């Protein structure tokens, strides 16, 4: 809810009579306690005291709507803050409060590098309506062109947002796919490791059995070799004994034969 102050109305009249331009020098943002939004602002008000003022800044843009309406705009990016305000005023180069507006409490926050919290961007448009407004303010830029520029900028921002969103979704999709592949590979690696450990255990067990079997075979071989040696010795001893007995028998036969010859010779 905005009004042109009595001081502002008087200044406009003086400027029009003297055919001098009205220059709006700055916006003032203030926090004024006790503002009642249910009633219109009083027209005899003045600039708030310094302890209530939160920001003084020149208009960012200005344009005319028609011959009797002009608009001033203040654009605050996220490097401005931190403060709350509920009072907005336009001040002329003569430091006269031309118009004032009351509103619900607004918050302006700037980026916080320590916490990473992002600030907000804020735009406030202030419309003044009085007879001959365009002529006395010397505004030659139409608000339609101004609004078109805003619309074009918003369209560019929308396109950028769509592009960023698409890129973000694509990145998130790739992350999900990579995470899934990583999970699959991790599961495969876990199963492969388990199987490899089982195979190693089986090989170790089989190796132990092989060693034990080899040891048993070596023992059996050694026993067989010992038995063979004993059999060879026994067989050799038997052969020797048999040969000795044969020789003894042959000797006895020879003796017997000699006796027989002698006996036969006596009987002749």
C-alpha cells in the first residue's frame, strides 16, 4: 500500500511549475515497528530515523507505464543482507520523501561462506501515479520493453534450469548405473573370493592326502624291498644248501661205487 507524501506532492508541483525534472535518487528500506497494514500509510510521514533504516540504494531501473505512471525497480542480489524490512520509500535528490509503502516483513539474506547457506535475490518495484508523471521524470524507456527484457531473461533462466536439471538427472542416472555395476562387481568379486578360498582349501586338503598317500606308498615300497632282500638271502642260502647236499650225495655215491667195484673184484 503506497502513497505520495504531502512533501512529495508539494515537490512535484514545484517541479512542474518550474518545468524542472523530478529525480528519484534512492530507495530506502527500513524496519519500522508497529506498522498497521490494515490502514493506509499517513501522507505526512518523513524518512525513518537512521536506527530503523536497513538500506539506502539508487534505483536499479526506471521506466514509464503511461503518461501518468512511472515505475522504479530495486534489484538486490545474494551479496546483500542480512536484514528485515517492512517500509519502502522513494527519496528525491533534494532528500525529500516522495512516496512511501508499507508491507509485511520481508527478509533479505546474503550468502554465508562459512556455513554454505545461500542468500536470496529480491526485486521490489515501486509504482508512482500522478498527472504528468512521465514528462516530469524524463523517463523514455517503456515498461513494456523493460518487462520484455525481464521475460527474455526469465526465459533464458528457465532454459538454463532445464539444461541443468537434465544434466543433473543424466549424472544421477550414470551414478545409479555405476553404483549398480559396482554392486554387481562387488558381489561377483565376493562370490569369486569365496569360491577361490574353497578351492584353495580343497587343494590344500588334497595335497595333504597326496602327501600322506605318497608316504604310505614309500613305506610299503621300503617294506617290499626289505622282504625281497630277505627272500633273496633265504633263496640263496637254500640254493647253497641244496648244492652242498648234492655234492655230498655225489661223494657218497662215488664211495659206494668204489666199494662195489672192490667187492666184485674179490669174487673173481
